[in-house]
């Protein structure tokens, strides 16, 4: 057995040596030195260190080889190696068939295949003969017609494991998720283990899945996934354990390979957090009453926002034209606070009606608040009428009062003068009576006629009407 291994390894080394010699000769023949930082300097021939190799100089050698594998895989499962040949320049696909030589360091085996520009090799490494670990695959490509010529070659590392390989998937329908490990309560969540190891038909295993929170079993089934809804905020130390048991389909083979009957295990863990979505958010205005929709230009609207739900949370907002609908809510700010109560100060830069659109985020939800409309007034334009009109009216008032006062004073003075005139200047007094005398004469004449008419009526009817008496008293007062 050891001798066999040694022989296989020696053969690989020989092929390696041939490769290196060919490359060097090629370089020398074409008169080009291997560039100092070329991918294959002589000192680092050790294949375990070298990754992608293109034979330099690349101008002269027109092929590159791209290798990939399905590793990591568990021992006894199928590993698939893929080689893609490309031509320079422009990475075009070469025409025709090629020889592929596959050398691996796991069991020191060689495989040959013929293919076009893409080649695949499926291999199964038995856990009986190969230990888990990292190994190297080397692929050498030759033209179909000249199998001794090397067009390109490359290396790739691959890992064989003792435990099953795969991944744990957690899916929940969330409108917003801040961190990929935080999920919502009161909502269905789907857990799924995806075993990526593939087994040949004769070795197809029977799988069981056990799900734990720490050490507490929460679910077990033959299916790789299950749904659950958590009702309280909590932490979940999720651990999924997959077990693959191998049936003995071929008794002769299984008796030869007793190790194959052993089940294989895989463990996958995630720490998950479950939180409550935001709900029942309320907004109240601090700098004024909540109903007050007006704000002075330059002043900030200060709002208190409180929600039910899990912290941390953050608030963002947009100021838009009146009742404008936004395509999407504002982006959550980078800083989240350890609370679900916030105070924000919103400044609106333009006068007139504006709409403030607010949204609150926590780790797993977004709550869009109803739009708030505010009217912004400019203090400068509003204060001019507010102050100027009173001032104008006050000025007018003062002017009227002053004018009125002056008039009264003048009137009084004139009255005074008149009285004085009466007392000391008889000419004026006479003149005054002279001015009034025609009017008085006319009035006396009318009243005299009225009296005569009354006397006649009294004599005729002896009536006693108040109107007559009033005219009489009027007459007497004159
Ligand atoms: C090999 O090439 C691939 C793609 O060209 C690149 O992603 C990878 O990092 C390379 N590996 C090394 C070891 O250079
Ligand atoms: C590489 O391609 C060029 C033309 O693109 C050709 O002249 C040259 O012979 C090719 N070299 C090899 C080694 O095929
Ligand atoms: C390679 O691409 C360049 C530009 O991308 C183009 O000018 C050139 O003709 C292409 N060469 C070949 C052989 O397709
Ligand atoms: C979250 O992302 C990190 C890094 O991409 C990954 O390692 C982790 O498994 C992810 N967690 C979940 C629950 O998907
Ligand atoms: C399982 O994982 C592989 C590799 O990551 C992926 O290609 C495949 O789609 C996954 N399958 C499911 C059902 O998630
Ligand atoms: C999981 O276990 C932790 C402590 O071990 C506990 O605090 C938490 O509530 C558990 N989660 C569930 C969903 O039972
Ligand atoms: C939200 O409000 C509704 C009705 O007011 C109430 O029934 C519900 O319990 C509240 N939710 C929370 C988380 O307080
Ligand atoms: C919901 O939030 C209000 C304030 O917004 C608070 O008074 C009430 O206690 C909260 N209810 C719960 C169940 O958290
Ligand atoms: C909303 O506000 C964000 C910043 O919080 C800004 O980047 C975005 O452009 C605004 N959107 C609109 C429509 O005004
Ligand atoms: C804006 O919306 C409010 C409330 O929804 C409504 O009362 C008002 O008439 C709307 N204004 C305009 C201009 O659409
Ligand atoms: C709204 O969003 C859609 C796609 O999400 C985009 O095509 C459209 O241009 C957006 N409209 C505005 C006004 O941003
Ligand atoms: C947030 O609050 C919780 C308790 O409510 C506390 O344990 C945690 O340390 C706080 N985190 C920060 C960043 O303040």
C-alpha cells in the first residue's frame, strides 16, 4: 500500500518535472526570460504554494486555465472538478477538442479525459484511504493531436472533511431588516439546512435533522426545514444537526468497506434575535400644541415620537410640498438609539404649506407615520402689517386728537373774545344783532302768522293739540 502511494507520488513528481522543464525550454526557445514576478519562478516550484499559473510570457502562450471544485466535501461523497480553457486575447473560447490530465495529491491518482474547452471530473475519495485535509489538484491541457505539448496548466486546492458540509438558511418575510441575524416575533420564520455534499446513488444516505436552542431540542424531522412562530422577544442559540445514515445496498461492497456504514454528522449554528415590530406610534408637538399647524420661518417644529416595539430604533423624515407622495420612505439613519421614544426637530426652509413625512425604524420593521402638514409664515412680512397698521392708526388718531384739541381751544378762545366783545365793544354787539335781525324778523313773522292761525282755530274749534302747544312753547322760548 505505502509502496503504491510512493510510486503514485513519484509519477506525479515526474509529470511535474516534465511540466517545469517544458515551460523553461519554451521560454528559452522563444528567447524570453521568465519575468521576475512571473507566476512560476524556479524557487517556488513547490505546487502547494502556487495558485493560478499562466505560462509566461503570456504574449507567446495564448491559453489560460480556470479551475474550480465543489469543495469542501465530506469524504466518500462526490467531488466535482471543473476546468475551463480560454484563449488570449479577450478571453475567447477556443475551438476543438483537448486532452485533460488531472493529478490529485489526495490519493496521488491520475485521470485523463478528452473534452472541448470545458471539462469536468467527478471523484470520490474514500474515507478509508484518504484523511480529511487540504489537497492539490493539477490539470494539464494538451492539444488533441499533439498530446505531448502543453497548452496550459493550473492548480487548485480542495478540502475533504470528516463532517457533512452545507449551510443554514433562515428566511422571514420582512419589509425591513437591519441585521441578518434579527427577526420578528408574531410572524412565521423558516429554518432550513442545505447539505451540499452529494453521494452516488448506491450510497444515497437517509437524513435526519435535529434542531436545538442551545441544548434544548425544539424540533426534529426527516425534512431539512421547518416553520415556527415565536411570540416573545428572545434570543435563539440555533443549532441544527444533520445525520446521514448509509443503507447497505450492495452487501458485497459494504462488507469490503465497513467504514461506509458509519453515519456522518454535520452541525450548523447561528445566534438569532427575535424582536417585536414597531406599532402604535404616536406623534406630539412639543414647541406648540399638537393641533397647531403653523410655525414661524426659522423656527423648528419639535416632535415627540413614541412607539411600541423593540429598541433600538431611529427616526427619519422628509419635508416635501403639500401632500406630495414619496416614492419610498426616507433611508434609516446610521445611528439607532436604545429606545423607542424620540424627539426630533424639523426645520422647514420655505414659507407656505409643507408636509413632513416621518418613518420610524427598528431592527426588523419600519413604521411610516401619517403625513403632517405645517404652514410656515415669514415673521418679517407678517410683522409689517401687524406693527405698521397700529402705528398708522395711532398717528392718525393723535393727529385727529391734536387737530380736534386745537379746534376746541380756538373755538373756546373765540367764544371768550365774543363775550368780551359783548361786554366791552357795543359796536360788535349791534353788528351781531344786525346780522341776525332779518332772520329773527322772518321767524317772528312766521310765528306771528302761526299764532294768528292758532287763535283763529282756537276760536273755531277750541281744540287742544300738543303740537300747537309745542309750537307755542317754541315761540315763547324764542
Ligand atoms: C486564481 O484566479 C481566480 C480568478 O482568476 C482568482 O479569484 C483567485 O484569487 C486566484 N488565486 C490565486 C491563488 O491567485
Ligand atoms: C498566439 O497567438 C498569436 C496570434 O494571436 C499567434 O501568432 C501565436 O503563434 C500564438 N502562439 C501560440 C503558442 O499558439
Ligand atoms: C479584443 O478586444 C479589443 C477591444 O476590446 C478589440 O479591439 C480586438 O479586436 C479584440 N480582439 C479579438 C481577437 O477579438
Ligand atoms: C449574516 O451574514 C454573515 C456574513 O455574511 C453570515 O456569516 C451569517 O451566517 C449570516 N446570518 C444569517 C442568519 O444569515
Ligand atoms: C444549497 O446550497 C447550494 C450551494 O450554496 C445552492 O446552490 C443551492 O441552491 C442551495 N439549495 C437550497 C434549497 O437552498
Ligand atoms: C433559548 O435559550 C435561551 C437561554 O438558553 C433563552 O433565554 C431563550 O429564551 C431560548 N429561546 C427560546 C425561543 O426558547
Ligand atoms: C396598540 O393599540 C391597540 C389599540 O389601541 C391595542 O389593542 C394594542 O394592544 C396596542 N399594541 C401595543 C403593543 O401596545
Ligand atoms: C405602547 O406605547 C405607549 C406610548 O406610545 C405606552 O404608553 C404603552 O405603555 C405601550 N404599551 C406597551 C404594551 O408597550
Ligand atoms: C428624504 O430625505 C433624505 C435624507 O433624510 C434625502 O436623502 C432624500 O433625498 C429625501 N427625499 C426627498 C424626496 O426629498
Ligand atoms: C392635503 O391633505 C389634507 C389631509 O389629508 C387635506 O385636508 C387637504 O385638503 C390636502 N390639500 C391638498 C392641497 O390636497
Ligand atoms: C419611483 O420608483 C420607481 C421604481 O421604484 C422609479 O422607476 C420611478 O422613477 C420613481 N419615481 C420617482 C418620481 O422617483
Ligand atoms: C440598551 O438597553 C439594554 C437594556 O434595556 C442594555 O442592556 C443595553 O446595554 C443597552 N445598549 C446600549 C448600547 O446602551
